[in-house]
C-alpha cells in the first residue's frame, strides 16, 4: 500500500469537501454577481464560505477576500503595497527563507528599482524579532514587511505576533504568508495583529487554485486584479464559487479537528524523527526542535542525494519531497537550508516528510523499516559516503 507523506506540497481533497462543492459544479451554476435567485443562492454559498474561513482565522467575514491561492496572495501583498506610480517601489523587508512567491515578487520589485532588505535566520530557520526591528529601522521606512508564519521546507514556526507588533509600532504594513501554518496550528489574525495574511485551500484538504487573503478591517490594500467590482472591489474576476465553497468547508473541518489532529500528528512526527535517528547513522533533523509544524520531519542524510532518496522511497510506495529546489527543475540546494547555514553538500541530501490526516502509525512504522534499507543501498553506491 502506498503512503502519501507530502502534505506540505498538497493534501488530498476531503470527501466532505467534495460533497459540499458538488452542487456548485453542476446545477448551482449561478454567477454570484447576478441578481436572480439562482445567482443569489451562489452568493449565499460564497458568503457562508467567507464566514467559515473567517472563523478559522479568528477574523470577521468582511476581512476575507477570496483569491486563487497562496502565490496570488503573496504577489498581491508585496506588489500592491510597494508599487508607487511614477516612482521606484518602496522598500520591502522580508526573510531569507520565504516561499518563492514572496522571494521572486521581491526580486521583481528590486528590478524596478526598489530596495529589499533580507532578514537572516538562525540555524533552526527562525527569524529573530530583534533582527526584524533592525531591518525596519535601517533605511527608508518600508512599504511592506513580509515574514512567513511557518516555513514550507523545514516546518519552523516564526514569531509573527512579535514581528507584527514591531511593524505596528513603526506604522509599517505587515503581511504574513500563512499558507503552511493555517489549519495546522492556531492562527488568530486579530490576536497576532497582522495586517494581511495569505492562505491556500489545497494545503488544508480543499481544492487547488483557490485561497484567501485576510485584510485587517480598515487596512487599505489596492486591488491587484482589475476589471470587476467583485469582492467589494478588492479582487476583480468572477468568484470561483465551487472552489470557495470547498475552501469554506475545508476551513470548517480544519477548525473543528485542529487540536486533536495537531496532537496526533505531533506524536507521529516525533516517532518518525526518533525512529530515523535511532536506525540510520549521520542523519540530522532540520528545523526548530519545538517551534515546528506538527507531523513535519525534514532531515539531511550524509552521503546521499535527496532526489535519490525520494526516488528510492517512491519505489517502495512512499511519496516524500526532497529539499532540492525541484520546483524549479534544478538541483540547486534549498535556499532555506543554505540560509540556515547548512553546507551545500549536506543540503543536497535533504528530505521533507509532512504527515497529514490520513496517515497512520502503521504507515510510519513501515516507513522506518524501509528507510534504513533505502539509505544503506544508496550509501553503498555513493562516492561521497565515508561510512
Ligand atoms: N506559500 C507557501 C509557504 C507555500 O508552501 C505555498 C505552496 O507551496 C505557497 C505559498 C503557494 O500556494 P499556492 O500553491 O496556493 O499558490
């Protein structure tokens, strides 16, 4: 039996989410912006979903704007806040371990003449709020600061509440990429004091291609898409009704199950990490030892390529991810691991396991049995493994 261990990449659609979406993929096809009853029913479904997402984020429904996902949210936050008509973009403060959607949006702004200040992380991938304070104060008042809530490669949870407070004191708009954190650990937008937060449906057992942006009440965020008055003029384009309904249901399920699932996944993850360290020599867990997403185990194994481990494990029926930047089609070591001070040759041997709702203790046990064999075989063939 194959086991899926890559929930940070995406999650399976929850059957209850599919059921909630089904009517809006078929008979309930109204455009929520139209005025007759068929359309009104679609509009009510969208508003119900808005309330469900708001409840998961500790927000008010009017603070939720639906998007196409995390990438759109990250692009929107950075570009809408930094771009200024007729002038070079405003300064961006961000970290060295962000998702590419933030990193490359910042690079784009830099190309247009903007300045980007990168805050370094420690060996666990954690941003120090004091370093953020320094970056905020170092030059021109930033147009936006963007620091993720939890990292997608090593699972480290960032101190966004403290960072949001530092930004608020200085009047700097603060965005957090909350794609990996939301639904796995408590995320209360009001308590954290963030201005903007991007989330994505397919990381919480919802459909792909849909997400949401939390926009704090009273915060002015210019539209990023033009050509329609949808989402109270904040995001033009016909709303993805079925997708949004799916995200709403996924948010409701995530909220209801959060505490129990968090404890279950944390225990499974610990068992997996301890099992790896106990069975295979020269393995190091990466990411923060305690401030880490539950069920998230990323590690490096010396003398073995991450891609080779991924393929070896795939042949045994386990879907995991390697820390190399396979997303870009290259085998560059992960920018996150390098930013954490891990040497490139070690970073090449990284694997990310992210457990989720359907994983069991039996699967973890089976993985541990298989893993030692896979690594041993690869090390036997490796020119860099010195035993
Ligand atoms: N931000 C983080 C931290 C992610 O892990 C991802 C997904 O890989 C994204 C943004 C992009 O989200 P989406 O796939 O919804 O565009």
